[in-house]
C-alpha cells in the first residue's frame, strides 16, 4: 500500500504541474499578462505544489488578479526588452559572427540576457511575496541575487535548459513551466525565510505562515 500511495502522490503532483503549466500558458497569451502569470505560477508552485497548502486553481487565479496592476506595466517593460534583444539578434544575423561588430553584438546580447534572467529570478518572487513598489522590488531582487549568487546560477542555467527543451520538443511546454517553478521555489523560499527572520523589523508577524516552515 505504501508504494501505491507514493506512486499516486507522484502522479498527482505531475498532474498538478501539467494543470498549472496550462494555466500559465493560457494566461500568457495576451502578452501584457506575462508578469502576473509568472507571479501566479511561482506562488502556486511554492505554496500548493511544494507545501500542499490551498487549492491549485483558486490560488493561481487569485495571485494572477492580485498582481495585475503592478504586473502589466512590468510586462510591457519586459516586452520592450525582448523586442530590443530580438532586434539585436537580427542585427547580429545580418553582420555575422565573422565581423568584429557582429562579435560585439553577440557578446552584448548574451551578457544582457544573462543579467535579465538573473534579475527576473528574484524579481518575480519578490513582487509576489512582498508589498513593495517596482523600484523597491528591483532593489530587493538585486539584494537577494548578490547574496545568493551561487545558488541562483544553477537555476538560471536550468532555465536555459528548460527553454531549449521546449524549443526541441514543443509538447514539453505542458509540464516544463510547472516543474521549473517547483525547482525555482526551493532556494528562493529559503532566502526569503532568512531575510524575514534576520533583516525585517517584525519577523514575529510572519511566524506561523506557510512560507516560514523550513
């Protein structure tokens, strides 16, 4: 019975990852909801998939709605940055790697993409968890990133691998977002707990909350 229960639990978790991935994909379709969708994906993965707290569908759409006001302007900024990166890639394809200018653009796009991924790694969870302005959220994201650089880098590399997997096998998109968010939450939530306990003026106000359990 024990092994059957474990198999059932694993299959249930996989099913939940697929469901949250489909929610995420559908909610990203308008593009301007990209950031709120990422917030909903992260919150659902960290709370429901990892902690088994709450229900998947209500949690996802509640978080999506909560982050619309702040997330839509941020989504527009991301879309502008993506358009800029795409333009740079087109320029690189035109110039070619064999030219000096093409090589410079290749390096710039690569470095810019890595920096954007690293900032986003903590920015999305920060604006999901804390009531902060966008500028304060960015400062917090940079703070967490600088203090947890060595735990962040493997997840950023894993993100690149996940994107490559979806590119090669498009059908993998039905589970990859949920599975990646499940991985993403582990180091981020640990960083958040340490910050709340050691840096915030009122850590007692957070005691007993689901995200404070080690």
